[in-house]
C-alpha cells in the first residue's frame, strides 16, 4: 500500500477519532501493556450471576454457578492456547456446554441478550 492509499483508507478512522476527541488508541490483545484481567473477571462473574438466575434450579447457588462458568471460560481459553476471542462468544459457548452437560435445556434469547449487553459494556 502506498502513502496515498494509506491516507485515503485512514481518513474515515481519523475523522471518527477527531470527532470524539480521542487522542490515542491502544491495542493490547495479550495483556502485555494493560492488565485487564480484573475487569475480565468482574464481567464474567457479574454475567454469570445474572445468567444463573435464568437457569432451571440446580443444587448450586447463583455464586457457585457463576464461578463454575467463569472457571470453564478460563479453561477453554488456556486449552485454546490463549487465542483472543470476544468475551460474549467465549461465555455463550461455555454456557451451551454447561446446560447440555447438566441436561438443563439450551441458551434462551433472554440469555443471549444479557450476554450481548455485558459484552458491549465490557468493551466500552
């Protein structure tokens, strides 16, 4: 890509950033610059608590279900060699497997809406 093509392709992004008074953008996919592990944990735990209330009653508390789901998200993340995946995608796949494993049905539209809400909140 030459300089003219680069400037042409970058113009919409630069305009977007300038309109919002954004002076810098940092890309840190693997937590080497910013430690976002605490934020990731908080999002997973809060989402798990909310989703656990939608799961048919099992012999676990809401907190236990939330921790089980969070732990499984981490297990899948490490199994996949820390490949970056959107938090909502990770959580929903774990939830599908969790519900299937315990014969508790499937992910509902309401659950998907909550997952999407928490994902959007997490990344903004």
